[in-house]
C-alpha cells in the first residue's frame, strides 16, 4: 500500500509536457537522440512517455522501431513502451 501511494505521489510531482515538448520527444525517438529521450523521461516520467502519440496515432515505440533504432526503448525500462497501444 505504501509503495502505491509513493508511486502516486511521485507521478503527481512530475511536470506535464507541453505539445512542443511531446513533439520534440517524438522527433528524438525518430532520429535516435538517446540523450534527449533520457532527459524527457527524467523530467516527465515514464507515464508521460506512454501517453504520447503523433497525429497518426504512432507512439514513441513506433517511432524508434520504424526508424531502426533498436535498443533505444530500453531507456524507458521497457514497461511504458511495450504496454502502449495505438487506438
């Protein structure tokens, strides 16, 4: 129970990315810019990463995989990207 509350508190303290910051993350994933991806995750958290989609519904996992950046998704600890679904 304590870990659930601390996780909720931790997520509540995270900043909310702007539309421009979300677009920058998608571009960083597209071009394999690992440093920018890591900085986004540090600043906004994994949950923010898992919610981001482009205008076509592509997620950050789509962007990294479709552009041949194998292994880049490991910066997200796998969980956020693998559980993300395009709808």
